[in-house]
């Protein structure tokens, strides 16, 4: 455990940099449309969002896609960018509890999961392709 002495958890900016690295590593076909999505990193989801989603424990939400999936967009949709939210403290908590995956990989996984919603994939679609939790 001495390896962790004096170390601090990554900051919000460091989390964002890790997610941006995941975005940059996407294949070109996904990277270009992914570049239009705003990335927001916060310690926790806002209380009103948790209430709206009926989530009592803020540690249960690691990320969220907010927007209109590309498969449903039309020219009459209201303006404003789509947003991917990553929540640092729940991701750190999951990372510590799992103990079997590097933090940068977990951040990339959550980011890409939320990005898949931007492309119009459902949670079931994502689970079919991404066997991460097995």
C-alpha cells in the first residue's frame, strides 16, 4: 500500500483529459460525430437530475447522455449541443470496488457507453456488444 502514500485522486480536469483521450482514440467514423458532443465532468450528478431519474444514491450514476440521439435528430429540433456527463466520485468508487481495471479504462468505458447513446444505441444494444461487466 505504500505506493498510494501521498497520492491524490485525479482532479476533474485530469478525469476530463482521460475521457478526451478516449474520444481521440475512436475510429474516424465515430470520432468526427463524437467531436460535436460536449463533455462535462462533475463530482456528482446535480440533485435535481437525481430526483428526476428517481436515484436516491448519487454513487449509482457514473455517467449520463443528455441530448437527442443522432438517429432521432431533425432540422426542427431545438438547438444546443448534446452533452455527456461523467461523475468523478461514483467512477472512483466503482474503480476502487472493482479493483480489476485501470482507472483510465473505466473512464473510457463510461464515456463510450454514454457516447453510444448519442449514436442511438439502447442499453440493451450496448450490452450485446460490450461484455464489460462479465
